[in-house]
């Protein structure tokens, strides 16, 4: 019965005319209260006429001012402190209007005590009505089927995000019944936040979850790194608890923190690191008002570069890619996100000197981000000529055009596979790094910069989508070797650091991103299987297939880790392009050598690389 009454009361709050009617009645009641407390409950006839006149004029003055100041557009069941402050301000103006009417009229003769009581009671009455609408929403049961049992939930993290989630669950109604918080802050333990108790710290999570029969755990810590999320997931693994997580700060940027944003834990949550702090003003200065050309714009990295660059107000974005479908998808994505800057698509092969020259001449880019490359190691082992043509010759073609036509900066995306390369792909990217150094010497007016990092999570053709397809089929998940390790970084994180690195240096720098600790691929496969609700080696098997041609068990980020400089950003390291002095041709000729089947192309590229 209480829930039905609360629902009826809430429906009244959803229509402005109903709220206005309630205000008129309550303000009239405030007038009666003022006279009754001053005189008697049965107001004597000499004052009854004054009371009725005031009950007509006073509510009219106040509700007119509330309407004028937009108070009737507020949805009071979800109102915040700011809305109540606006209500108070509007009420004060409405009362002032009534006092002016009273001062300059001869038909209102109100006892001063009654006037004071009325003004005070009026604010209390209309404020209490609005507060009751907010409280009534907590009493409305969720819209589940009759008799449905609500699942007990616990919120991990009693900070602002956790409090928002708790209030949102109470306000909106849900199939979850929140039993309390878990938080390590001793000042919060034993206290109540958003009406819920803080039950204990992380070390008590398992005990409390078992005692409270918790079925859902909500990790409401958007700044939590992957290690912390993994700790909670491992602790609750044996309790059959559905673990959900609030997206990272980057994903939440500009969005509301609410229960609807909670989602199942994904692999990226287990690998995410502490939020990266960028010099946004420096990046804005470098990009704002500039013409920016991105090669490989339809790829995983290139498309994210375009998205992040578009947020910094360039005068024009030129998206160059070889696949028309990927460029089409990029343009659709930018359009759907409301990007208003001019975006010029160019379909061209990066190694086609004439097409690249034409693109640079037509658009005269100030900044160039070179992300075009063939990246799949096994495929490039079978197609070495194409790898050399695109990764090496394509880099020289774009860099030379940028230098000759006066671009300010040219930023190339490189890879950890270029360090002591064992694959065709790595060897061609190593040559590309050397070619960039030669471009710097040939065109000193342009700043040529390379940014080297490892694998990015979720890129097209990467290992994670493959694992997910294999899990969906019921397994087995195929891993090349039990000791295989790789560096991983989230795509938005990598690109944001690329933009930061692009603002640094005077040209000729090789920046290397801090990739954190390398991840064991077999362990990653096990984590992914568990995230899909299965037990590795029992429900879904893991099969080791052997190291493929060109692969290494461990990747490296530096030729000489002992001689690496720090930069102004703690996640970006510096190794000058001319510092890594190993014999380039000896480093790659054993990999490429006679395999190319195109001696002329090989000799031309090697000649360029020698400078």
C-alpha cells in the first residue's frame, strides 16, 4: 500500500500543473497557519476576511515568481542541492513581491506576527513537499515481475562515485538490494553513507560477502588500476558473485556516474593502469588551428588519433587510408560524435609517391601522424616485399613529402618489434626508424619524431578478439607458447601519450612509451576465460601451438636500457634516433636478404637507410 501511495505521489510530481496546484494549496495553508498561531485555530470574523484576501494574493505572488524563475521545470524526485537553492531564491523574490503589494495596497491589513509566521511556514511547506517527492522515489519498488527476489549487492568504494551509485540505485529502483559499502578508509568504517553502512575494509570483503549473501559486487572506483580490479575479482572468484565495474576515468569523461554505467569486468579493466595526466594546454597549442594529416587513418591507432585530434580543434583533419571501408567507418564515427571540423578523406596507398605528393600539395598539412603500416607478423613473413614497400618505402615517401612541403612536425608510430628484430615486420619498422633519422638530416626545417610502443589491446587482428571468438565456440583457446609475454596498452592511453610526445623535442627524437610490466599470454587467456564465466582447463581448454615464424618469446622496448633519458612526462622515455648505433643492414639483412624477390627495391631502401 505504501509503495502504491508513493507511486501516486511521484506521478503528481511529474506534471508541472500538479506541482503548481500543490504549491497553491500549501501556501494557502501557510497563510492559515500564520493567522491560527497568532490568533486561534478558529480565526475570528474580524480577521477572517484579511486571511482570505492574503490566501489569494500571497500564493499568486510566490507561484508567479517560481514560474518566472523556472522552478516548475525541475524534476523534483531527482533534484540536487542546487535546485533547492534556486527554490529558496525564487521564494524570497516571490515573498518580496508580496510585501511590495502589501505595502502599497489598502485592502490588506495583516498582523505583523501572522505575516512573519506565514512567510516562514510557506518556505517550509513547499520545501517539505519537494523533499517528500525525492524520498517517495526510494519507496517505489523496482519494476520487476511481482514476487521477484532482489539480489543482495555490495558496493566496493565509498567515495563520491560509490555514493552516486548507491543513491542512483535507491532513486531509480533496481533488482539489486544494496547491503552496504566496502572501503579501506578507517574514518568511514562503521559510518553510514547515502543511508548505507560502511561494513569494513578490503580484507573483510570475502567474509562480509558470504555473511550478507551477496550476489553482485559493484566496483565503484573509476581510478582503480588493473591490479586492484584483479585483486577484487580473484578474492570473489569462488563465491559465484557477479562482479561489475564502473568504467575508467577516461571512459567516464564528461559523462554521469550512475548505476546504468556499471558493466561486467572486461580484460581492459584488468590491464588498465593509473590515470595518465597530460599537459592538455600544450597539446591544444600544438594542434589547435592546424591542418593535421593522419596516415593509416582507418586503422585501430590511426582512427583513435583522428578522434583525439578532433577534440583539440584543428582547422582541418585529413584522413588518409588505403581501405575505403575503414575510412568510411571513421567518418561515420566522427559524424556521430558531433565533430564539426572539416574532415577530408583520401583513399591512397602510402607507398604511392604520386598520390602522397598530391595529398600533401593539396592540403599543406602542418602536422603529420604516420600510422600507416602492415603489422601482422606471420602475414608479413609470407609477404616480405609488401612489408618493405609499405612500412619502409611508405614511411620515406610520406616523410620526404612532409619535409619538402614544409610540415612543422612528422610523428611516426613505431613498434617494440623493431628492437633486435626477428621478423620481417620488425625489420621493416626498424628500417623506417632509420629512414626517419635520414629525413631529419635532409629536411631540418621539419621535426621528425618516432614514438615506439608495444601491443595495444583490442586492435584489429590482435590476440584478444581471437581468444574471444574461440571462447564463444567453446574452445580450445590457442596460445603459441606458455612463456610468451607481451607488453599491452589500451588504445586511447597509447594515443594520448603519442599526442603528448608530439609536442616534445626539436626533431630526431625516438620516444618510447612506458608499457608497464609485460603480460603472460597464457595467463591472459585464463583471465579472459574466467571473465566469460568459464573455468580454464576445465570448461575451456588452452592449447599450445608453438612459436610462429618471426615471433619472439619476449619483446624489448630499448636497444640499450641503460642509456635511456627521462622526459618531462613520467610515462615517456627518450632515445635519440641517432643513438642506437647498431649496424642496421647487418641487423635486418639476415631477415630480409634474398627473400624479397625484388633486389631493386631492397637495394634502394637499404641505400636510403644508409643515408
